[in-house]
C-alpha cells in the first residue's frame, strides 16, 4: 500500500527521485543536481496538484535556499481583533451555532420531512451533511486524478502502457492502473500511486 504524500514538493532527475520536502530544500537539491554534468531532465512537482514548478536556481546554494524559504503564515484579516471576546450569552439552552432561516418547500416535501425521525430540522441537517461529504469525496477524487495525470504525462508520457494507464486512472480502475505501472521505474511508479490515492476512493457512505 502506498503512503499518501504530505503536502510538499518532489523533484526528479529524469525518472529518478531526486528530493522531496519543503520547496527550499528541494530547490537546493535541484541546484546541486544542475551543477553536475548530465542529460537528465530536472522536474519539480507540487505534491498537492501535480503541477510542475519552475525554479530560479541562479546563485549559490544559500541564495537558492533563501529565495525559496517557507513563507510565514497569512496574517489575520485587517480589522478583526486578534482575540475578540465572545458576545455575552443569554440565559437558557445554548444555541450551538444554529441559525434560523426561512426555506420554501412544496407540501409533499414538508409532509415527508415531518414523518422522518427527529422532524424536519434534524432530517435536513443530515441530508446536507451527507451531500457535503459526497461532494468533498468527489472533489478529492477529481483533484487526485488530475494531479496523477499531469505527472504521468510529464514523467512517463511516452512509456509503454501510458495510454492504458490514463484510461484506467479516469475509469477508477485501480488494479488496471497499478498493472500498467508495474514495469515502470520504481520512483515514478511509487510517486504516481501516491498522487492517485484518492482517485480510486469509494464514495462517502450515506448518513443514517
């Protein structure tokens, strides 16, 4: 089983894994590799999207590391106090963040909701949560397919079985995808399988 990738960057020299981790560390490894003689193509990928990253490797290793050092966390939106005190809560049962708003349904919808265990409000919340889970799972699947497809084209677009591997990827056929990658270089195979992990995920289970 392939371990999912932590957010970061991965560099290849041809079809050999060169480095993985923070962008600054990967850039330094790329700088060292570029200084050595060789015809291998150097590529860097964003592990979240599979997109290639163009690096400026001019200067010495320290300059490259400084150029791509991790950025600080985004500042809080202007005008929002950093530690705002919560508004005083009135007496009675806590609201738990529930907001009352009006919705419009046909009579048959209201009748169906009223017949469900817990009533209309509870049933609507469950339906919304179910739809959110299914939507998020579908988005993760789509993004994983796109990331794996980008890297497959860049690293092994001309490899034997590349077209069949692409078809298996978008068909959700994990065994077929793994089979087509079996004869490829180990570093490429493992990276593509890690990127494609969520591409074969099962849809979220409906809420009960």
